[in-house]
């Protein structure tokens, strides 16, 4: 099944091949990919530390990827439903390290947790 709009979220600090793989694989599942980049403030609230790379630079890196159609700053977990609806996403993709964490959104879109590629 191919989806129209896919959404994914991440901090993408110290960008690495795992980040690239999840974004590429998410994009392959639909026609359009929207990526939420965790803001510096959100990351601090979640983890108690700021990312090494500033949010503007992380967003610029993600925006430069050929698979990405739109980037926005994610400010909180509580706004995730709003982000999904605002993007018109019919699929949310996350890494399987988040398995089950976002099942509450299955009422507004499909949710897939991708394992790392072999």
C-alpha cells in the first residue's frame, strides 16, 4: 500500500546512517514526507540536555535530503496529534525502538515502527 503523506519525527542530532535509513525508508512508503525535528527546548525538556547541533542546523540538514518535502519543529509530545492532522498524514513512521509508544494515533493514521535494515 502506498500512502499519500508520511510523517516522522526525530532529534537528528549528530546525523548518522540510522537517521538516513529511517528517512529514506519512510519516504519510500508514500508520495510526500514531512519530518518533525525536535526543537532544542523540547529536547532539553525530554532529556535534560540540549542537542550538540542547534535546531536550525539540524532542520537544514534534514531539509537538504532529497526524500524530504517539508520540515517543521516539534515542540512537544502533546502536540503530536496536531502535527499529524496538520500535515494531513495518513502514515506515521518511527524506528522500532519506539514500538507501541505512538499507537494512540492509529485513530487518525496508520502507525509503523521500522526495524533497522539488515
